[in-house]
C-alpha cells in the first residue's frame, strides 16, 4: 500500500520538475529572441517606442523588452552623440598608450603596483572596445576605473614612496575626463522615458486623457 502511494507522488514530482525545466528553457529562448530582435530593429533605425509596441504583441516577457530597450542606444542617438563618443574613445586610447609606457618602465617588485599596472592596460582596452561598440554598461564602469587608479596612486605615494611623475598624472587626468564624459554619454545615449498625454476611449462613449511614458529615442 505504501509502495503504491509513493509511485504517484514520485511521478508528480518528476512531471513538475520537467514542466519547470521546459518553462525555464522557453523563457531563456524568448529572452534571446527578444535581444536579437531588438538589436536587428535598432540597427534598421526603427524608433524604440514602435519596437516596444510591436514586440509587446509578439512576446510575453514585456519586462525583458523594456529593460533591453532601456540599455540599447537607438540609431538616432548614436549619430547625435558620435563626436562625443569619438572623443571618449580617443581619451581612452591615449590613456592606454600612456599606461603601456608606464608598464614598460615599471621596476617590478610590488605586487599591488605590478598587478594594477597590468590591470590598467587591460581595462583601458576593454573599455575602449565597449565604447566603440556603444555598449552602454561600459560608460558607468569607467567610473570604477578612475577610482581604482586614484586608490593605487594614493597607496603608491603613501606606503611605497613612489613619486607621481608626469605620465601617471596625465594618465589619471585622462581617466577622470573619460569618467565625466562617460557618465554624460551614458545619460544622452539612453535617455529616460518621458510622459505623454493620450486620449483613451471608455466604452466607446467617453474620452479621457491618460499619461503614458514613451521613449524619446
């Protein structure tokens, strides 16, 4: 009797697990399709609001659609911000060259200084590629790069008595300028949605004004 009771319970658990796994796979596949669809439509120059309205009819995961659109610069904004983005890329490239020169002149010995010098060059390269590809998450991470450099310079001067030469000063100044420009571009490339008043029919008799939030593009 106990054996007969266990089998249905075990089958139920297996079925639930199978259904959950299928749902997870379906959700993952839908997220991938949404990201790919948004990237394709943005590349064609379609307005974000139009993409939102159309994809909301095709997919169930509206949260992913909204989130992806919020972090993907439109073709229009990329064009408008292209000169500032080129300037930021130039600053990062110059900082990478200076950090590479510092790395070549480095007297190896301190683990903190050695590791940070290598990390600086790697981060410069990663951020440079991200900026050239308009990856919006990179613009805020440039701030972390400036903080790391500031801490390293402070530690080097206070504990290791390493002089702050002109190359270090210029490199840090470029990173600070990149940080400020990166924050500015992060806001300009993906502006927040703005309120818009639209008329809505109620039962086909009365019209009322309703405020919705739309992408300014």
